[in-house]
């Protein structure tokens, strides 16, 4: 059964993406197809799709890019901050089994800042699905968070109306303190995240709108690029490879 071939239409329905998206993924090597028949139609091995669906970052990416989204699987969905905090504590407990206490504290702090930012900045203004996607794979040394909120640009334009793009907003969010008024400290959270990532053997992929950033230990400058696919809200992957 693992060698069963699925048509591109069947896979599009399974992953909740368009056929055009699958073609782009195929061309980019993200999800390669096999060609079959005299016309060379695209097909996919069932085992490849099963493996693809098991990757938490893939699941989050499909959700945040979906045109007509539904709430994620309850095991990966935190509709409220209380649920998020409870699951963050679970991550901390499970991470403590494989990592030194300093690593546990830092990864938990980074994930907590990103997740809490989503709730803080979208409070009462969620465009469609409230809450965040939050999951992790200790095997892959990866934590993934995503939201379908307003995104950083819309949030920061309230205090920096001159901001014109997601790239500009991301630059500000990761480098400047926007407001020091308690409890509203716009911009401080991601600046804190950056300070941890650049000093430790971690990496961060972050996207908001059509801007994306990859940050790793030792990166003094921000390399912000234009993403191929724009999203509503934010998407983040925290990686901590190399732990024994």
C-alpha cells in the first residue's frame, strides 16, 4: 500500500492546497512527483505524502497558506493563551529529557515570546481563526509556531504609520524598541528572540506577510528577503540541532 500512487488532484485535496501550488513545490524539490502514462501526468507515492504530512513545519505551512482554512488539529492548536502556556510547559518538560537546562530555558523563552506576541498583537482583531498553531518534534529538534493574524506590518503601522512593507516592519520589530509603556512593549519580544538566537547554537526562520528571515548563531546583520508566497500573520520555525 505504501507504493500506491495518488493523482495530483487527490494530493491537492489531502494537503488543502491548489494543483498549481503542488506544481511549484515539485519544481522547487519541496515535494517531488513521479511522471506516469503517455502524457507524463504527475503522481505521488502514498509513502511520500505520509512522510510529508508528518513534518510539523509542513502542516503549519499548509495551514497558514490555506485560502479557506479550518482550525488545526486540536493537538497542534492553541485557541487561547492559557492553552498555549500549558503546552509550552509540556514542551519544557519533554525538552528537559534531552537537553541541558540552559538550552531548555532558552528554547522555551523564544517559543514563549513568539507565541505570546501573536496573542498580544491580535487581541480582539483576529481576521479569521483566533489562536496559534504550536507544535514541535524533538526528533527533528524543531519547534513551529504560526498564526493567521494581522501580521507585523499591520500591528506596527499603528505606531509607525510610515512603514510601507512587511520587510520594513520586520526590520523594525527585530531591531528597535517601539514602546516601553507597560504592559505594551511593541517590538521588544522579537528583539529579545534575536538576542538569544545569535548567541547560541540555534536558528530561526520567520515570515510575516511577504517578508522572510533566516537567523542563526553569529548573525550580526538581518538578511530579510521577499518570500515566494505571502501569508496572513506569522510563521516561525526554531531549530536546535546538535543536541546529544
